[in-house]
């Protein structure tokens, strides 16, 4: 069997007659091979039991360092390549394969990596197996996987132990797509993962979530498998794609999604209780990949909101990533369906802190989901609102949020100099100046937006001046209320629409009037503002009353509050019986899958596949989604080199006055794929203009959003015809940038052609 090939069934044995003429001779009793029926009923004499360690294993303790300290991308190269080269054979025992797989590597962590990747490469459910097979052979183990008699975590444990690497199969609860924050009944969410001892510490690996997106399988139940077969195993469709997050996951992050039955296997210094586990925010891998952290006051997944306004605060420890909030109301009148609430959430950027300020139009239970710009789910919270807000919706639902984001200078050459926070409180009648340094020519447009006043009527309240490398926007408003200042740009000479690049939420208040005989009071930006307004904007300072408590008492108090919030949430949410809840979940997931398939968004597809893979009813749709996901994965890989290109490389290309014919033809093919007409790229000056575009219209941004699945076959064939006379190395020698685009365009065009054949 290759990576996708199969092992042929052996020819039927020739008929033979026993010495006494009573029939064919019996198989040798010691060959270890079993027929189909015996194989299906095969059971290990000494099965691997969950949570058990073998004699001599190191004591259970949290690791002293993180994954990033012990394993890097470079460490993957050799074991991954070696794992691809090892093919299973029908008869050799698993011990022989493990020796061949791990023998070249002295490091335990690299051996574990080779085992992990090799398991993920095996399409065990689509293989053909000999009629008689030894269950202890390599293919015997894979056939048992296909029959649902062996789990990923069991096979991984067996292989690690053969390689003399301490490995334990851990049982517990794993929050899957059907989990809702606060759900106390988590018995249906049981699963298995692994703990391995490498690099001086116990570390977590979740083979099922890390190796496959599977249609037709569901999570299992203790004390059995992490997967239980649904339907015909040989019809199962699998997606060979490694999710690196679940290889050596840091325990401090893993505990947000999975809690072991044995507290020791949490591998953290302060173990979670069940109440805390079901009450924390639901954090997806993207949350940690983006370097996000919950700020104090935003570390609970169930938030009690007494007066209709509250917020969630996150901190960036890495590069800024645009995040999009989705606020959903738990609609009791419509069977518990979630209804999206528009314009009641504002994203306020304050340096490396981003605030999601929520206003609730009515009391009830809400869900706040935070996505990234690619619609990948980052995290989720539940909010129990007691009293509705009196504030009303925000004037706009700004996708960019409010405030200058950190990439503004890099992407547009704009840098805020005066107002660095997304929300500003100013006095009526006062003039506020918003100053930006700018390093490149741009056209600007500014406007003010209010919930009840037309933009045209506010045109005299805002103006701007752009010269000498500076942009100054002046705002003067005579009435109090809530406004949004929106700044838009486009390239000089561009016929495209303006793009919104930065916004500010403005709170206009009247200056406090001094009464006769009253002493002069120092005015602050917040003087005279109503407490509810202050609270909705995150400006109210809440004093910490009471004496400090010790850790044990504080933990007990925290658990008590969590239980109270869960009770309040359940009291406000209409109960739904399990059968009806599953039907609702199925309908919701089916809708999400359809939308993901139509969107052709790789992150949206990945999320929809992961959420739906436990539902046999969605097998066909998941298979279709997996096919599109696989194609998009390949194309995303093709685009990675273009995405990493520096702006200076692009500039080098568009500065060519008379490029070589090869460079011109490569860029013509590139823009043909991106949707430009061939006639529009015949003249190099037109190609130069396309290369000069910045922001959303830049060639890198267009590649980033490129949908290869929409490219017509005719276009792909034309691109290949344009590129055919040229050699990749010839083009690269002439221009590194053109060489990168040559590789991208040829790979994409070849993939499109192969999809149509």
C-alpha cells in the first residue's frame, strides 16, 4: 500500500486434499493469521487501559517548559519525510515497522513525531486487506482501525511503547462542536488522547483531532475508543491534513478544551474543577496561535451582566490580527434558536488591547463569538443579561473596529500621532484634531455618522487637510451624543471606491456648568457622564471592596459564583429535550456546511468539517467539503511564497521600464488568473499600474483572497500556454519576484486543469 495505493488480496489458495481425503489441510496453528470472522471478533489479551502507567515511568508532573522550547518547524523536516517513505506491508509485525520508522533518530521527540505523522498518512478505511491477517502485524493493526476495534490513541500508545517511549492513553471530556458553555452534562463528549514523556517532561498529543477530519465517526465512550464506527468503514472519507496544534499541545491551553478524568493528567499547577472547566471561555487553537490572552475580568466564559452593558478584553502578545465579533441572542420564543444581533457590539482598539463592548437590547442569554477575518472561530462567551441597555445600537458596525490598528503604518503608510485609542470623549463646541503622519500619497475622504442624523447634515462638522507628509482631521460638533468618525483612503489616480481604514467612536458631552457660588471644579473628560454610559464604554473604575482572601478561599468563592451564573443562565434559557436539541444542532451544522462550501473559504470549511464530522447524516456534505478543503489547502500552499514577498520585491517589478519578455508574460499570466483581461495586460504600463496598487487592491492582497476554484478551465489552459515557453530557473534568474509568481501561476493552473479532468 502506498500513500493512496492498496494491497491486493492474495490469490485464492489452490485446492488440496488431505491425506485422508476429508478436505483441505488446516492452517498452521502458530502462523498467527486469522480469517475474517475471527479477526472481526479479535480482542487483545492485555489491552492498553486508559490512565495507566507502566513500571518505571517518570512521575506525573507539569512540564517545565513549553512546546516552542523543545520543538520547532525544522525538527519536523526529517521525521515527516521519513514517515512518508515507510509503507506498511501485509505480514511484518508492528515492531519491525516501528524500528524502521524510528531507528534513524536518536531523539525521543523526533521518534514520536515520525510515529504521529505515519499514523496520519494511513488511509486505513480505504485499504484492501488479505483475507487472512495477523492482528499483531502492521496491516492487522490498520484493519482493526478500519473495523472500529482500535482507536488512534491506542495505536499511538502501542507504537510509542514499542519504541521505548513512555506513553499513556488519557480518558476524559473533550469539548466538541455540540458543547455549549455551561453545559453540565458532558457525558456524551468523552474521548481519548495521549500523554508522552519526551524532552524531560510529560506532554500532550491528541491524535484524533490532530490527524484526521473524519466523516461518519463520532466520539466514543469510556472505557472504549476515541472513535466509534458509524456506517460502512470502507466508505469512510478521510482528510489527510495534520493540525499541528494538537501535537505537543501546552497543557495550560489544552485544559480549556479537554479535561482528563484523572486530575493529575491535566499537567498544570492549579488543576481545574468541573465547574471551572464548563465555565471558562471556549477557546479554539486560533486563540493561542494569534497570541491572545484574556485580560483580568474577561477570564470567565459565563458573564453576568446586570445593567445591559459589559465587555470582553483581550491582549495581543504577537502581531495584531483583525477580529470580528458576532453577538447572538438565545431566542426562547423560537425554540432556543440563536438570533444574530446587529450593531450592538463595538471593537475598540487600544494599543495591544482589544475590547469587545456589548449592549443588550433585552434581557436574556447571549453568545459572543469572536472570529478572525477569514471566518475562523477564535473564541466564544456566554452572557446572562438581567436588564436591557438604554444605550441603543452603535452608529455603525465597523468591520475594522474603532482605533488605529498596528498594521496601519505598514499597510498604508499612516501613523496616528494624536489619538491612539478607538474611543474619545470630547466636549461639545470644542474642536478636536486627529493627526496622522503619512509616508505615501493617498486620496482621503472623511465622514461623521450618527444613529439619527444624516451624514450630509454633519458634513460641516468635519474637515481634513493633507500635505507635507501629514493628515489632520478636524471635528467640531455642537450637540451631545454618540458619533463615529470614519476615514477612508484610495490610491492617487485610482478609479476604485474608497476603503475604510480607521474609525473613532466619539462621545460628545456638554461641559459641566458651574452654579453660582460653587467652587471651581477641575473638568475631566468624564465629568458629568452618566454611570451607565461610563460602564458601557469601559470607563467606570470599580473599587475592589473587601479583604484579600487566600487562594483556597478565593477558588471556592469563584466556583460558587460560577455555579450561580450557570443557574441563572439555565433559568433564562428555555430547556430543550435532547432529541430536539440534536435536530437543531443538525440543521444548524447543515446550514453552516452549505455556507462553507459555497464560500470556498478554507478556514470556514475547516471549522464546518470539524463541527460536523460526528454526524453520520452529514456524511455526503462533509465529503464534498473535504474535497474542496483539500484543493484549497494545496492552493494555499502554492500561495505561501507570494504572501511572504516583501513590498520591495513588488516595487522592483513595477519599476522595470522595459522588462524581459519572460517577466512580462509571467505577470500577464498572474493577472489573468486574478481576473484581469488578457488585453488589459498587453501593455507593460497597465501591468505596472496593477502592481502599484496597495491595500485591498494590491497583488498580495488579491492572492490572499484568491479563489482558485472559481477559475474557468479555459483560463487555466491559457495561463499554461503563456508560461509554457519559459523555464522557472530562467525567470527566477531574471527576477526573483517574477520567479515566485511563475511558480504560483503554474501550480494553480495545473491544479485547476487536474480538477476538471
